[in-house]
């Protein structure tokens, strides 16, 4: 039986592939692992049945027999461990790929999410306009550091890995802000990830959910 992955019934990103289930969908497409997607409403996220899978009431979750996982990075790592293609076989390369997975989620993503929260949840506050430039400078610092490391390489450490998969999805959360475009090699890096056939299949699958959702 395929594993079941939860995703938003009506994604706030309007089908742009920014919700975190996209990371799991992409990873599974890269390695050819079939999944079943269970769409969850915002109300159901807070219900006991879903909190039994994720105590924080978020998506995605992964249910595979008696195994239940949450946190997108953990799920991607679980998928990558079981299939070739997302983690190098050589121990050093594998360790570096895992390090980049942590870097994407723990170093690069937090200031990006903080900016999103300031816009979406705190945009009505009088101090948000003054706070945004500060948050964006924090993001630029991380982007500049990442850009300097990446240089002219296609991927972070040799071949494409789960580290790149997570980093690309993190950078995509800045879509429309113009911040990534300030660093041409990072913009090219994201475009390179989006051009992968597995990414395109995963994106199309999540977009189909948005298009099928009733208006309102």
C-alpha cells in the first residue's frame, strides 16, 4: 500500500507550490515512490484525528502502515534514505547532503517565514512597514552567503540531492518578492530545480488540487 500524505484541501498559496507538502511530492517523484494524497480542511487540521498524526495541527504528514511521520524535512529524509537518487552513496557526500537539508530548514528558511508571517498575519499592524526592511536585510544576508558558496555550480555539492530539493523549495517561498532575483546565480539555481521533470510532475499534481477546489 502506498503511503498517505496529507495536504491542504484549499492551499493558501493558490496552487503556487509553496505549501510544504510540495517537498514531499517532489521527493517521491524523484525516486518513483507512489503516494496517496489525503486533502485536509483547515478545520480538520485541528481535529483530534489529525493531531494524532501531527500534534501541531500542520501538513504534511506521512502514514505508512503503523509508521506516522510529520515535518516535511523528516519525511523527505525518510524517502531519501530508502531510495537511490537523493542522498549520495559515498559517506562524506551523504553527510554533506544531510547538512544542506538542515541548513535549508534551520538557517535559510526561518527569516523567510518570519517575513511571510509579518505580511500575512501582522500586515495590519502599524509597525509592520518599519519591520519589513529589517527582516528583508536578514534574508539578504543569508542569500548573499548562499550565493557566495554556490558560485557557478548547478547544485550545492556535486549532483542534485535532498539538500538541493529542500533549498530550492525554501527559496521559492520568496517568489514574487524580488529578493532571490538580486542574486542571479540563486535565481538560476531555483530555475534549474523547477526544470527537473520530477518537480514539474509534483507541481502539476498539487496545482490540479487547487484547480479542482470549489470557489469560495
